[in-house]
C-alpha cells in the first residue's frame, strides 16, 4: 500500500465533488459539501454510540438498510441534533433536494450535519446551496479541496487521506475527507469522515471492512472524552476499478481492510493532531494485555485522563498519572508485572515490574527532552498476555478551555 495525500475523494473512479458557502456560518466560511457517484454504489456507515443520535444519523441508518447510495450531502455550522421531528424532516429534505438535483431517489442520499446542537437548519439557504453545488460538481484537486473545507467547524486545517492497493492486477483507490477537533471520544467522536473507493465489493462486505477499520482507528482516539450525537463514517464503493468482487473473507478482503484501516488511521491521527487547543499528540501503546478488551480499557483510561493530558502539555514527566490510570481502568493490572517506558523506541524506563527505576543524570535529561517533543509515546507493558493496541490522545491546554467557553457566543 502507498499513500498520496494530495489525492482526494474524486480520485477513485466514478466520483465528483463540490464544496462552498451557503450562509449557515456567520463567519462566511465554507459550510456545505456534496459528494456524488456516477453510479449506484455499495454503501456502509459506522455511527455514534451516543443514545442521543442526531436526526441526520437517524435518517442515514434508515437509508443504509438497502446498502446502496449515490451521494453524501453535509453541512457544517449547525449539527441539526436534538431538533426532534422538524430536524428529522429537514434531514430528509436535504436528501430530497440533493436527489432532485442529481437525479436519483431520496433514499439513495446520505446526510450529515455538524456544528452547534439544538438549532433549526436554515433550509432556504441550504436548498439554494445544494442547487449551486450540484452545478459545480467536478473531479480534481480543486473540487477535492473545496469538499474538505466545507465540512470543517473548529478545525484549523482540512483533513484528507489517500491509499491504494493492487487486487487482481487492478489498482484500487481509496480516499477520504474528515473533520474533527473537539468533542472527540472513542466510539466515535464529533467527527465526520466520508470515504470513496472504486473497489468492487458488496454492501455487507463493505460494512464488515469499515467496522474493522474503525475499531483500529477512529475508535482509539480521544481529545476530550465527549462522544457526540453526530459521529459518522460513511463509505461509498463505485465498483469501477475492475477487480473481482472482494469476498467476505480471504487474502483480498484482508488486503482491502489493511489499506482501509491505514487510511482511517491517518485521518484519525490528523483529528487528534488538530484537537482543539492541542499542542502535542501522545501515543499510548499497551502491550501484553490479557485480551484486547483489557488493552483498550488501559489505553482509553490513559488518553482520557485530564491529569495525563495536562502533564503532556506541560512536559512534566509525572508518570504516576499514567500507571494509576491503568490501575483504575478496570483491566487486569498487576503492579508487579507492569512496566512503563517513555519514547518512540522505549528510550527511558521509568517504572519496571512495580518499582520506580533510578535514573541517571543522562537518562533524566533525556526524559525531559522526550516530554518536550510534539509527539510523545508511552508504552505500558502489562505482562498479562499477548494483546497489544495503540491509542492516540492530545494535550489539554488553556486554549481548549477558551475555545469551548466561547463556542456559541
């Protein structure tokens, strides 16, 4: 697999896109994105586990029962969440207007919204915006970039990723755009990701692949522990690459999942790096857990800990915050079997089999430098089994508080 980040959602065969401004945001920044397939696609989605699912998510869950779709329409600046039947009707209307503009059935359109919760959508503006974007649909870098910008809220930068692989002698392209900066928690976050591929794959198999990819990427990141009502990862597969249809198991499926997971992991990293107010990213590698569930419990406890996040922000090697987070995680943890290393190459061991290590002056200086880096790695060896996972988090800064204290005002 190779990545070419300059390629976008229209790189896979059979897709066009557009993005622009329809007037939802007072700032006048882009707030609407449309992705359209030339053919009816296999479609799949993975959505928030929050029981307060947004109205667009509810519509998508219904539309995806067929496993087929032609388009994705997304607005930013307004989440259309907790808006009841009027909000649900507006989400359906966004699908209907899109379907009318591109020539398909309403149920073949998937819809997303992101932004402030509890406010009605300005449907007159959105209706005009959809018509305008439908007339601007195109392929290429300009359209890709516009689509990526149209879904941003507090994001500082647009986020895109690209991957490809060979199957049956055919090159299969995968590309995605995503947004996310705050209200980011596992399963998933205030994040939207839209992925296109030209692979030939049945809807049920695509859903299986997407679920596997999400577990290894979007479901192992956290900015502020807050799972939003709008989280959505939606994928369309045009089938135009010319490969044999990918089966539900076997080498071809595994290769596709590997490429898709890599794509999603790249986007997940971009989300954490662009976390609201974030200045640093940290990785938590949990090894030797009794099982994957325990490994996830430990990884999540560490990346969610405000004390760990503030220590990372301050460059403070206060490693007791990490070991104690593992201790309250609910996982099988035995202090006498656990060790903690800091650094990409496990450069400094600060806790070994239940005992703090005595550091030399050289090791202490190295530890201080490691904690000042923009990306920090913590490796927790549990000594309980063979399960390994990696989680991503970011620091908690004063700027995060400022951003969220003033978000609606």
